[in-house]
C-alpha cells in the first residue's frame, strides 16, 4: 500500500527525534509518578529502567516499521526498476512512461503526471508488482530506440499480465508497428490497460479499438508535424534562420545569417578542387593544409560534403529541400559552379548505390538464416545492455509456421529466441520487397 504524503512526513519527523522523544515522554511519566499523591515504591524505582528500555524499543520499532517504504529494487539492467506493492499474489504489470518534448510536459503529459495516473490505476486493479519503464525525450515513431522490446521480453517470460500506460499514444504513433506490438503482447497473454479501458486484441472489440487508436495517434502526429513544418517554412521565407548555421556563416541580430570574413577564398578553393578531383578526401586534405591558419580545427569528410552540397553557398538557401530563398549576399560561388559540383556528386551517389547491395542479405535470401553460422564475426548478442555476451544455440523452438533457434548467453545464462514473431514479420516483409525488385 502506498502511503499519502502527510503521514510520510509525520513518520519521518517522529523517526528523526524518536530517541529523544521516547526519553522525554518516559521521564515525564516518572516525574508525575514521583510527585503524585502515592509514593513510589522501591520496586517501582528498580523496575523503571527496565520499563524505559522495553517501551523505548517497542515504540521506536513501531515507528521504524511504519516508516518502511514500499519495497523497490533495481534490476541488473538500467532498462527499468521494479516495485513491489503487495504480497506477490496479485497481478504483475509493466508500466510505460514516455514524453518526447518539453511542450508535452507543459500540456499535462509529463512523466510525473503519467506516473501518478498509473499508480492510481495499479491500486484500483490490484497490481502487486510493477516494472517501471521510462523513455524521456524520445519520439513515438522511434520504436527501435525505445524500451518496448524489454517489455516484450518480460511478456515472453510470462512475468507480466498487463501493460499499464496513461495514453495509448505514449506507446507509439506508428499505426502498423503499434498494432503489431499489441498482437505480440497478446500472444503472451498480456493486455493493455489505460485509466479508462482495457484493450485485448484477441477480442473483436479490442482489436477494433486498438486499430482505431493506433491510426488516430499516427494521424494526430502527422497533422502536428505538418503544422509545425509549415510554421517553420513560413518563418524561413521571412528570413528567420531556424536551422543550424552552416560553416562560413554567422547569425545576424535580425535572425538571418551572413558570411564570415575569410571563408570565401576557402569555399571557392574547395569547389575548385572538387571539380578537378571529384573526391571529398582529396579536397579535405588539401584544404586543411592550405587553410590551417584560418581553421580552428581540421575539416572532416562530412563537413566537406555538406559544404559542396548545400545550396546556401550559391546564395540559394533551402528549407527541407523544397523552399528556396534567393539571397545573393550569401553566395560564395556562382550558380554554375554549384550546378557542376552537384552533377559530380550525383554520379558518385549513383555509382556507389549500385555497389551497396548487401552480400549478407543476398546470402540470407538464398540460403536462409543458417548461412550466418559460416560468416565470421557475426553472432547473436545477449539483449541485456550490461551483459552483451555472445549467445550460442540451445535447441530449436517451433513458433507458428516457422522454426526459431533458442540461444543461451554464455555469461549470464539468459535465453532468447531468434527470430521472434515481430522480427519474423519484418524479415518476411523485407524478403517480399527484395524478391519484387529482383
């Protein structure tokens, strides 16, 4: 049971002064006894120290027992924390909290607000253990960067029966991936629980609700993104520079940018070298050597490529690759020089894209996943972020229409199936796309 704040503060105060408090109370009782109408017997005087010790021990023990907080333990992984709320006989659940921006926190979606809602929900439905997962500052579209895979690991081990979440869109805003996540949980008997409803996709009503909510979350996110992009575009066209300032420029007081002195000879030399050698590394080496006095630190290959490909250096800055603002005052090179440089960059990209066919993908498509056993330096790693040990085969498991390998970690003894259902669906989608292109 979680105590309200006021009793916590009272018990904390009593614990702070409990030794002195016990002594004061018992001393007063002794004084009243001595000064009362009935004289204190010698036996009472002899027994009094024993009574003091016994009462003080019991009273302080009582206060310590009342002040003991809910048992909360940290897992061996920084992924989550575990909190026991009961005797272990109730429902076990994972609780997921996410906020992607400070604006959401101001709108009442802060991590603290979500936790308050989920604690109240856990109390109502009788949760005995909660695995708390938190993602702060992560977009709902980045499924692979969040801790939902760890939630699935708990579900696969049957350590949870429910996933608590304040709002469905906290789980994600990609409708397809969100519905897949619901089905993956459902395969392990786990339902989604919000403060207003329970979602079980194995039931027709739950499946419809999950599909609608997933689509709604994605639609709201897309509309919000379009609105935000339109606002930034309008600001950019009014000459308010609202993206990182490129090398060789600085921000003016009115919000736009201007050229930095000394950079025009460097940029012109860079384009001259690129038109001649068509190689970023060559340009980088020569420019860093010739302009060492101007540069605070050597330019990288990536910075060279950005300067060559950014139209701001031709006086035509763009936002999102679509909106262009004509400003000749920003030009370091003429438009024709910039156009010729882009033709060379385009040829290089096309040439490299033909060589980027992944040899491993071709092998897997032709021979299956087992072919990776013969490729050196490729292994299944333990999903525990602390362990990260190499896993070895530990039998085969039938999952639906396919067979998965069961892997065992040599270091921590953890097991995992490869591939999981969600992974297999992605593999099938990738294979179908690859065969279609072939």
